[in-house]
C-alpha cells in the first residue's frame, strides 16, 4: 500500500472506514492521522483478525477510493 497516497486521501478514506468497520470510534480514527499502520492496529484489536487479513481489507478499500478519486 502506498502510504503517501493513503495519507493524502485519509479524509475521504475515513468515511469509508467508518462505514465498513462501524465499531471504530471517532477518537480512534483521529489517532490514525493518515497512518495505515495505526489503522491496521486498531482494526486488528477491535475485530480480532490477523494482521494480513486486515492489511488486505485496508488495501482494497484504499485502492477503491483511489479509483473513485481518479474517475
């Protein structure tokens, strides 16, 4: 995942993250500040999923958002 692109699009991604993972609080999302590793850690903790599974889900979400933004 391109971390610079993720950080640049975090504002838009944040809304998608809230829709997809509704257990994540606003305060937790504030902590992310565009850092995908922080988001992955929060999601792993909240949903008790392995890192690789969460990374893939976040990557897919970011790729979808990038395609939408480019379209």
